[in-house]
């Protein structure tokens, strides 16, 4: 059986690129989720600060 090493290496490279792209997409989704969580916490923090100021406790 004859095996084309160039094709094997190209296929291997393509697989690595595909896996890397999938990992990048996953990491991007995780970052977006964390950014949304941070935004929610910042809003909550602003509301709590406003309540403290309104109560004269800041």
C-alpha cells in the first residue's frame, strides 16, 4: 500500500486548524459570557452605590 506523506501532512494540518478554530470559538463564547457577567455585576454595583448614597451611607 502506497501512502502519500504530503497528503497525510496536509490532512493533519487541516485537522489541527479545524480543532484550533473550534477551540477559539469556544474561548470566544466563554469570554462573551464573562463580559456579560461583569456587566451585570457593574450594574448591580452601581445600583447598590446609589442606594447607599440615597441612605446617606456613602
